[in-house]
C-alpha cells in the first residue's frame, strides 16, 4: 500500500513538474509538509513543541514571502520592460521605388 502511494506521488510530481516552475513545485511541497504537520497536530492531538512551532512558522512564512515576491516581480516585469510593443511602434507605409537598369 505505501509503495503504491509512493509511486503515485512520484507520478503526480513528474506531471506537475512538466506544468509548473521547479521553484513553485518546491514551495508546494513545503506547504504540503506544513499542512501535514498541522493536520497531525489537530487529528492526533500531538503536543506542539517549540521546535515544531518554529519550523511550521518558517515554512508558512517562507511560502507567503515567496508568493509576495513572485507577484511583485511579475508585476514589475509587466510595467518595466524596455521592449516595444505594436502599440509603441508607429505604422508607416513603405514605398518601393522601381528602377530599371538599361
């Protein structure tokens, strides 16, 4: 049973990696681990140690900061590009002169 779940986990990770950026997958994997810790505390009434609380806080904080920074950089890229778009380039008609060489 655990072998089948491990195989399915690897398949899901392989498919997911082909669709998202590796950093996004790593952050999702970290968030999954934090969720498992919180679910374990709630479901099994596991006592929370200082080390567990600090680790969960770092994990959640890291995911939050990554999300903010990714959004900030993506928004900055949209507004600060030096590339010209079709709207920036004036359209002109180019006429060709046909010359005949005798």
